[in-house]
């Protein structure tokens, strides 16, 4: 082994030819302004501007008053900043029948989002775990069928799902009213109806089902990458299906959980189609309300309110990305399609 | 019945059309250290997984301590298992890893603590109890993995190539420790490996497997000196055995110019004494130098290649155009190209039938 000591003695021995040691030595110096770097950063800056400019225009416009907007200087900074458009977008803007702004849509979205995310991720997590570690006869076929579901456009299923929700709701109502005498004898307790079509619960179910293919794929692949021996060791240690999931697998799954949460939160929050089809006007999610504000044809177009409303709607996914961006990348890499 | 710790009866395991284990029978004595040895894909790990209950056999029965455990869960079989990749739970501390199985079995807290402390003491991992597996070295991790089997207070330990992930020096150290552990605990241990040194040094008995069948089950000494067939003879020993094809005529083996009267050779009962045969000669059983002339069979070979290894020297030569290896004392000087006189003791040779490759 040539350690530093012997290297030094070698150098001393070569002293007479010192001149040869003056050449390049150590790490090669790197120029900061090389042609490659100019190209790289140039492209990055252009792309960044391309994406940030619309955002800038939106923010600036949302802080201007209408007379100032009418001057037409889209890129100029606001002369006197006003938050009135934000207040109006949140609390006063008219959407169809009611005039209480986006706040109603926001809370509707939250009410849709939280149960959908929890429900879909829990089901997908357990399914993915079962499909990767507790393979049963036909589990591969089952998984393939599930994946095929990911390739069918949602629009094809819109109307069938309407019928299913309506009929299942009626069916459940019948069961409820038929059996309710067994559980309670209180007066009038049997008058309730199970409504799936045109209600938030129906939309939650739809979101959970449509999120299944991609989420199960994600979880299955992640769990498949956890060594088989770990799973075997846990079985020898006497852990069962749920214990292995909760004590061994889930504590190792933070990255993939974050990915799933981000996918579902942004997907469900940004959803427009299901929201407009499966709910009624007073339950519209934020995106549908935003559309109603921005696309309303009566009166003047209040660009500043529209911009503020759009920004407000985009705030939740944006916050999610900012908070968990790093974990997201790590998780995507971990859950990459495999076996 | 109680003499047998683990019994395997007519075990079959098929993956679709692939027969991994075929009609396998194995009796393992109480307190025995049995090594399952074979090249990869011979079914040795599969067999171990069947004993552990991690794989369902297609047919056959498994008994542990006289109890039929064929349908039992792994945790109910009274086994502890150590894996090649350690398989420690990464998010738990060492203590958590050791106690996980006991908590699942609802063992009282003070009992858990007592057993964990005892295992930690035996394996000398007490200072590591509060650490996570990520902060341990390979050798420490494998100790914890052994500890996890130890705390379960089981009758049978199963090892699935536990030392394969360690570097050579650590492997040698842990090997000795495992042997010491076996002396101390006197449990039945079943150990899967493809490393013949581990097998020879650790085992009371070795089962050599090939293609889902046990070729030979015997003590290391018998396996080494009296291999039942050519496969076993070739598999055991490093450098591997030399094979010379020839014929056997009335107790004399002939191959080209080389003849060897098989006096002192212990022929297997009822085996043919005439016909084509293969003589297997271990490189370390070949005598060189002055003593060679005293041997019953002698020949001259040319040293084509010399590999000095310090303690001994390996010489590559050719006999009847087949490579021929000789292992000799490292002190004796040998030049490449030199003609060597070698002597062979027929009693230490193994003869195999050319067609069946069974021992004669």
C-alpha cells in the first residue's frame, strides 16, 4: 500500500527532476463560464421565465384595481395595491345562484378531499401489500385487470357511474328502510335515505375508485421492493397480515405515502369533471365554482377577481408541492415501475 | 422418536412443472448441526423454507420434536431463522428487533427483558441494544439476527447462508463463533450454505444436494474420504479432485501407461470389479519427492504451471490430456517445466463407475 509517507519519500527521491513536477497537478480547475454552462443556465432561465411569467401576471393583476387593469399594462406592477379582489373572490363573488364567493367551494372541496384521500390510500395500501406479499391464485390476473382500468378514459364511464350511483343508492335505501326496525325503534328514524348520486359521499366513492389503479400499482411496486426475507423474518416472529403491514411495512413506506398523498390531493382538488357531474350546485367543489365565476357572462369581467380566485384555488396543491417536493422525488424514484 | 429433532418424510415441492424437491427424506438428530450443501438452485434453501413453514410443500410431512408441523404457521413450529441479508427491521432498535417476536407471542415484559439480556450477553451485543440496524456493521447485524432466533428459546435453529454477505475475515470469525454457540446451546441447527469450508468445519453431518435430491448424507470425514458418487467427489475439496478415466481389470486400474493395483482399496459391497472406471485422486493426497517412490503406484508428470500459495504450492499438470492438480508442501522448490515423480496410495483413491458415476 502506498500511503502518504511512502509517497513523500518517493517525491524526495525525484528531487533532481523537480521541473517535471510543475505540470498539471491535483483536480483540474473548472471554468464557471464555460460554453456548456452558458447553454445550460441560459435554457434553464428561459424555461423558468416561460413558466413564471403567467404566474407573475396573475399575481400582479389580482392586486390591481379595475381602472388600472383597463390601462392595459399587463406586466406593470400595481400602482396602489388592493386586496379587495381577493376578499371578493373568497367571500362575495357570485356563482350562479348564491353570492358567497369561493369559500363555500373551498369547504366543499375539503369535505370531498379528506375522506377521499384517506379512503383511497388506505384501500390501495392494503391491496398493494396483499398483491405483492400475500400472492394468491389469480392475484396477477387481478392486478392486470386493475391496471387495464387505468387506461380507460373517464369520460366513457361517466354515465354508467351515474346510473350505478343512483341505483345503488336506491337499493341501499330499500335495505335501510326494510331492516331499520331491527336496529332502532325510535319514531321517524326509518325515513332517512341513502343518496349517492348528487351527494358528497357519492363523489368520495367515485374519487376513491378512480384513484385505485395508479395507487395500487404504486404501493404494490414499492412493497415488492422491500426484501422478501424481511417479510419471512416477520412471519417466523409470529406477525400476521396486519401486524406485518402496520409494524414492519408502513414504517418503511413514508416516501411512497407522501407520493400517494400528493397524487391524490392534487388530483382530487383539481378535478372538475366528476365534481360537476356527480354533485349538486350547493356542493360544487372549488374548481367548478371557479369556472362559474370566471366564465359568468353577466356584467363586466372582473379580471382581478378572476385572477385572485384562480390563485386561491391553486393554493392547496401549490402548498403541498412546496412542503413535500423533496420527499416526492424520492418516493417517485422508490416506487418506480418494477417487476 | 425423541431422538429425532426434525424429520422430513417423502417431501415433494413443485413450482408448476418444475420439481424442486423430490421425495425427500431426512432425519436430523437432537442437538445435531446439519449442513445442507449444494450449488445454487439445488433446492437447499427451498428445503429450509419448507422446514420453517414459509413454503408449502406439495406433498409429504415435516415433524419437529415428534410433532407433525406440516400445516403449522412458522411461528408455531418452534424454530428460529437467520437470513442471509440479516432481515432486521430497519425502523426498530436492536432491542425492538429482538423482542418483536416475543411481543407477538404475548410473553410477559420481565420475561422478554430477561431473554433479550441473555441473548445480548451470549452474543456480546449489549452496548448495541439501543441502536438502529442502520448504525451497525455487517458482523454486528448478523449477530443481532442470530439473537433474534436465540430469544425465541426454540428447539431448532435454521440458518440460510448467514455468512455469505460478510467479508472473508469476518466470515471466518463468525464461523468459529457459531460453532462455539452450538457447543454452548446444544440446539439442533440446520445450516444452508454453498461454502464447503463452512460445511466441513461446522457440521456434524453434511447433506449434499443436487437437483432436489440428497446425494449423500454423512459426516464431513466420510463425505471427504468416501464420496458416494463423482458429483460429491468433485463438489467437495478445493482444489477439486483429479479424475482419470481408465479401466478396472481384476483389481488393477489402467489408464494409458499408468497402472495402479488397488490393494487396500475398500470396494463397495457388490460393486463390479471389472470394466471402465474413473479414478478420483485428491490433489493433497499425492505424494511428491523422495517418499513418492515408496508408494504402491507412481508416475511422472510435468509441472506446467506453479501456483505458490505460501503454506502450500499448487501444481498444474496433465495426465492423459486432462488437467491434473497436485498440492504439495510450500517449502519444496518446483520450477515450471520440471518433471516430477509422484506417488499415489490406492487406499485414498476413489473409484467410480464410468456410466453410473457411482462409487465402486
